[in-house]
C-alpha cells in the first residue's frame, strides 16, 4: 500500500518531537516528510521543496500564524486532510475549524490511543479519496482513449476530394481548429533482402519495433511543441502520423531534429531504415486529403533518389502530371519481355528484363517511371487474359499497381518486377500446356451441340479463353476458322442423316441447328454442289 505523507507543525520543540515519535510508532504507512516549529517555516519549506502531502497535523496557537490560517493558506495550492491540535476545549473555535474544512482535532495532552483513532480515521478518508481520484482518472483516461479511437478511425477512412459541409463539421468536432502537420513513413527494404514470404514475415516484426520506437521518441521529444498526435498503419510497409502543434517559427527544424533522433533509433533496433515524407502545415480537412495524396506521390521518389531520406513537401515539389509519351525504347523492351515469356526460357526473360531495367534507369520523374512499370504489367496481364480468360484479371491488375506502391528504391523495384513476371510466366506456360487440348475439347463440344445455337463466345467459355484469342488460336492450330469448322461439321452430319434416314429435309435442318430450310439447302449446295434432295437421290442410286 502506498504510504501516507504527513507534515507536522508545532511551536513547542518537545511536543513536536513527541508527536513525531508517536506518529512513527503507528506503523510504516505514515511517512513524515516534514516537521516544522511554526507556520511560516512550514509554508516556505513546502513551497520551496514542492512537497506533496496527504495530511497536515498542526498546533492551533502558534506565533506569526495560527494553525487555521496555515491550513487556509496551504489549501489555496494543495489538496490535503488536516488535523488541529488544541490546548483547550473551545467548542465554538473547534466548530469553526471543522466548518472551514479541518478533518479532525486532538486535545493536549495527546494520548497515544486518541492519536491512533484520529490517524486511523484520517487514513480511511485519504485512502477513499485516492480511490475516488483513481476512478475519476480512469474514467477520464477511458473517455480520452475512446475519443482517440474515434479520431483514428475517422482519419484512416478519409478519402476522396469533395467533402460536404457535414464532413467538414465532423473534422472540426473531432480534431478542432488547430494547426497540423502530416507525416508519411515507409519502411525501406534493404538491398540484400530478397522479396519473399520470409521478408513479409520480417516486415510484420519490424513494423512493431518501428511503432514502439516512434512512441518512445515522441515522449522524449519537445512535449512543449506537440499538443496531440495520431498514428495509424496504412499497411505493413507504411505508417501515417498526424501531429497538432503549437505555433512555432522553428517548426521545421524541431520536426527535423525529432526525425533524425527517431531514424537513428529505428536503424539501431531493426537494422533497417525508413523514408519519411513531411507535409506543409495545414488546418482543414481539404488540406489533409490533398497533403495525403501529395505525400504518397512524393514517396515514389525513392525509386529515383534512393531510400533513407526525408522528403519535405515545401522543399521538393510534387511532380505534376506530364503529357506522357510511350518511349519507343521502353516499348521495344516490353515487347521483348512478352516474346521471351511465351517463346523462350528463363535466362532469356532475365536478359530481356535487364534491358528493360536499363531503360527505366534513364527516367528521372517518379510518375513517368510508374507509368512505364504499369505499361509492362498491363501488357503482360492482357496476354494472360487472352490465354486464360478473365478469372484472375482483377487480382493481376491489383498486383501491377502494387509494384510501385511502397517501393523503397530502384533495387527493390527490380526485385518486385522480376518476382511478379516469373510468377505470371509460370501461369502462361501452364495455360499454354493446357491449351494444347483446348481445340479437341472445343470440337467435341460442337459435335455434341450441333442442333443448338452455337456461338464463338459460348465455345470459348468451355475452354476458358477469350473469344478473340480462341478464334485466332483455333485457326492457328487447325488451319480453318471456327465458323467454317462448325458449318463443315453440321453439313457432314446432314449428309449422314440424308444417307441413313428418311427424315424430311426440314427436320434434318433443325437437327443440325438451322431453323430456315431454304438457307440450309442453299448452304448445302454451296458446299457439295447438290441440294439436300439431290444428294439423297444420288446416294440411293449409287447404293441401289
């Protein structure tokens, strides 16, 4: 149990010493932090040493200042319980003292049992008071944590550019009208680290260290400057931090000092580095969203300037959208990568990618570099869609976008592109192996559904290809178009029915998918030189 701090004041030295001994005899719970011979000395020492105490035990009649005056003076600055010691039983005086907030009183001469009872009552009051204060602090802390949680959720969900008056009002209600600065923090990948599942696991571990070191550094750094701060994860690679600060002409230098201290701590803990993008100061919801987008764009400059940097929005302008033209050299490299993926081995793909990376190195604008990477990814995804249909199209496009997101430097960009290209290469080669049987499967489907409305789209769905790619692939493998094959197969079936049955021509036409008998007869004559009736008669003459 926490000890109770007590101060004793009496102008008679012998009585003061006796009271001190009697209090000490009541047990370890009582911690006498001051014993003074008059009220003036007590006030001076308490204020000088900034003593915090729970109970004041003071004589009533003292020179310079009375015990009741001492209590009232100290009550202006401190919260405590008090017991007065009186040499006479003056009911009116004692009643006045109790009305003014004195907890209890003792009559001289003080008896040990009397002191014990009075101190025990004071102890109960002090413990109950502490418990009440702790409960109040706990409620306030929970309310503050709830507000913080609401604010964090609100900040993490903000997106878009157009905000209603109601949304702006919510910003003011949750965050107020202070001055803010936004920081975007991204973990850098060490060049020696390969992009793998093991690296992803390491990221989770490092992320926790980064967050904890950030909190520790914030507690140490310039508490007089920061009013509030909010920290939330964007993903395993990145963290957002919003700070509300007091107006300061040296804000940038103070923030820079904080970042330098934190970056050093991160490197010592995680053996890695971070890159940080810092916004301009702002006050509104609209500026928050604009700064968030600008910081994300600015972070891509790691691919140009390298990692372990601090990018300041005020010092490094965000690259504006340019009229981007697809470089002929980049396109040539992309075409070579595509050709290697389908027709050559892994070594040839690596060589084609190295040429592509060499062209990327020449780009000096992060947004143009991103466009060149996305162009490669889109071309590869389109080829995959032609081969395998649309099953994984959305996932692959998301993977293309992620190639440049949270990329620490050019080395990591190369690593991510190679990893992704080889994963798609495996898919393409598996699809081509499967497609060798697709023509036969398509032919079997056509033969089994001759009497139905057969479309290229429907056939392509059976072999999980896009209609356009399937048509080209079928002709490449068979030397004829899919429509010619359907017509040929239907008319061949018609000849079999004409030779072996007595069905009417109209019925035969319906059985092989033609509802218009005249169209069927005309088409049959184009292929065989006879009408269906003439073909049947000629067959019977030969057989007869």
